[in-house]
C-alpha cells in the first residue's frame, strides 16, 4: 500500500511499514465482542417480530455473525442455541433460522446508514470513491452435471464505496446493476454524505465528467481526478475541471504529489479485504435485501478493521 521505487537494482520504500503484532492479535481476539457491542447502536430498530422476546437489534447482530463466519441460516441458528449466544443478546430463547432470515424484511438502508455515521469520523483530509463487481451466484459445473440445472449468463452487481482514506473506513456505499457507469453515482453519494467535511476527493478516470467535478466543488472539496490525455484547457462551464487539466498538463508529478493520488490503493485494498473476509458473492436474492446485505458488510468492515 506504499509507493516503491527502483534504484540501482534495489527496491526502496518511501515509508517503513511496522505492525504491532501484540495489538493486532488483541484486536482480532475481540472482534466478536465488538459485534456484540453494536446492540446499543441498533436500539432504534427494536420492535417485536413474530414474538416479543426477539429484538430486531439482536437479530441484526446474528446477521452480522452469519456474514462474518460465512454460515448458513441454519448454521447460525444452531450456533446461537448451542453456544448460548442468545443469552449474550438478552434473549429468552434462541430464534429459529427462519426468524433470522426474515430480519431483512424489517431493516432499512436509511437506518443502517445513520448507524454507520456513528462509526466514522465527521471530518477527514482525504477521501476516495471507486467501484467493484460482486457475484450473485456461486453454482459450479458439478451442479449442471448432477442436477441438470444449467446456469444462466453470469450476472453481477457493482458496489460503489466512498472511503475515508485516512481511517480506512467506508463512509457510504450503494449498489447498482453491473453495467451502470461510475460517474453517475458520485453526485448521489455526495448528496447523502453532506454530514462529513472532506478536503480532497480522489477518483479514477471513470469520474472525469463535468458533473463529477461540479459535485465535488459544491461540497467544498478539491477534485483529485485524472483527466483524459486529449483534454483541452478551454473547458466551458466547469472551472474546476479546467484548472485540473492545466495543472496536469504543466506538471503531472507535482499534481499527483499535491493530491496524494498514491492513496487510491487503499480503495483496492478495501475491496480485496472485504471479499476475502466476507466472501465475494451476495447470498441474498431480492434487490432490496442485497442492498441491506451490502450495508451490513460495510458496518462489519468499519467495526472489525484494524487501523494502522
């Protein structure tokens, strides 16, 4: 995640990376406790579901456990009963797998977004936006041979995240069809994150549009977006993009240092980390439930992340 350079046959780091393994181990050992402590964060969700002893906040914690350990609904229901997790959540008895599954019907994206605001800073120097694809199916070739269930053309969803590059926490996320363009999502994301103050917002060439530059300047931030090679300085209607074109054409290396563009690698690291830890496919079927699942993954990442 740190820039390296080649000099006389040797690779040198600009910054030495050191990890306090003792603190790292303590952080990993307390991950389940951090998830259990989120019960107070979801207190606004509490309302009876089927039976009054099942609080929505406690069922949401069980969904986080399911995503974290990659279990099935029956698996998390069995673990809740056999390991006594329901007692830690102040439940009188363990819920069945169907009750846990039906929790998606009562969750709302806006409530989860408000809960996420309590886990991230309200001001940051550097933020970035990017997108990545997520699988919706994980059937293999054996399913086709054994059960004659032939797969349809592979479908995927695109996940857009807005990240604080300093704390490595996800500020906002959204899900779109796989063929949706990145640039159309940036203005919408910034409208939903007016509560945070950002000085510089980084993005790749897919966000090189006048609308994106205007949306970034409207929130009082500097756009760190690399423009096209054939861009011209006579850019009418968008002074911020014209200034970016002039600065990049005069001295690209100086512009990169001023905008700290090397920090964009944090976005790719977050996508890689979430897919490795929580899986690279979405287990939900309905579009509404998939959006809620993406937000649960976001909350889980912001809670168990080890900052360094």
